[in-house]
C-alpha cells in the first residue's frame, strides 16, 4: 500500500472516531433537550399568570405608600437609572453552536451602552468570555443545566432582590436565550426590577405578551383586609415573582442550550459522514492506482526476463 493510501486511511479512521463521538453527544443532547423543553413549556402558564398579577399591581395604586421601600419594585421610573445589574445566562460548556456567542454579543452591547453596569453571570462560558473582553464580573455562578425545581436560582434571586431593595442598584436586567423551537432560539434581555406595566424586552415587546387592554384594573375605592399586612404580602409576592422569572429564564436557557448542542452535533456528524464517504473514494482510487502500478512493474519485469 502506498504512503498516500496509508495517510488517507489514517484520516478516515480519525474522522470515523470523531463521528462516533459527535453522534453520541447528539443523542445525549436530544434526551436532555426533550426534558428541558418539557419543563420550560410546563411553567410558561404559571409565568404568564404571575406576570398578569404584576401588571394588575402596577396598574393599581392601592398598594403603594411613598414611605414604604417595597414601592420601588412596582413603580415605573422615568429617570435614567444610576446603576444597572445585568444577569447573564450562558452554558458551562461549549460545542453548542452560536448559543453562547449570541447572548454574549448582545450582553456586551448592552454593557457598552450602560457604563455603570455590574455583571452577574450564570454559566462558566459567560464569565470566561466577558472577562476576556475586559469586563469586570461581580458574581459568577455555575448554571444547573438539568434543573428540576427553582432551588437552583433561589440564592441568586435572593441576592438580586436584596440588592434592589437596599437601593444598591436601580435596575435589574436578565439576559437569556428564549426558546422558540429546536432550530430557533432568540437572545433576549428583559427587565426584571422594577416591574413594568408593559412587559418589554430590550429588543422590543415579547411575542407572547397579553394585550394590556385585557388587564382588569382594581377600582380605586375598593378596600381589602390583609393579614399580616399588605406590605409584607407585597414584599413576599415581589420576591416570589422575581424568583419565578429567574427560574423561567433558566429553563428557557437550558432548553435553548440543549437544542443548539443537538443541532451542532448533528451538523458535525453529517459533515463527518460526508468527509468519510469522500475519503473512502480517495482511498479506493489510491489503492487501485497502487495495484495498477504493481501489475505494470510485474509485467515489465516478466517482459525483460523473457
């Protein structure tokens, strides 16, 4: 066998081994994707209803008191915020296509337009990439890419809630990848605190938001009895809805990550298959050329002897 044929055979074996790995990763990502998508879709109704409660509270002035600090969670401020907190959801590992690059690019653009912005990352890739760009990371957490409940975001949600309540930050934004389908995910930045009457993302209104005209406003002269008191209830509600928002962002990010990784590994497997088929053809041609050359040499030697 010629040296050229041996080299092609080595490349062919290497590509076939790579294809086995990418195929296995594709199957694992597909299994994780099914669970993650199911979790994200199951909680969307709860998320939508929770946000409807927020919009009713923002519309109503019954809850607010100028002396109560919880007011700032539900009051839209027209003034430009002095300090912004950006929470960025990325993956812990790579090999998931443009999943990380899209959200990091969008986050970097937002940070550039908001100079006084502290950064909190959930996912190792986000912390590494933004640090490489020269951005200061205030807090970094590893993302739970198989979260079964909201316990994985309780710590970070409580941290953000306390910072905003103590007026250490004026606005909290969440950057995550919104799941649309297995082949379509949108990088999004959404405002978390203070709650807004119009639930908008930084890029525009969400497609699945309800019409504000459908929200029923509470009558101004209506009175309720609260136990223990309305401000403790409102504080609990603000913290619980903030945690639900963070958990939904985590689920959407997980579903998008596993979908991106499945598609990326499928594309890699298909590319390896195409290259393998091409190298098989090249190998067969090289082997045939070597056989033809050997026959010609034998024939020439026989003719010389006779």
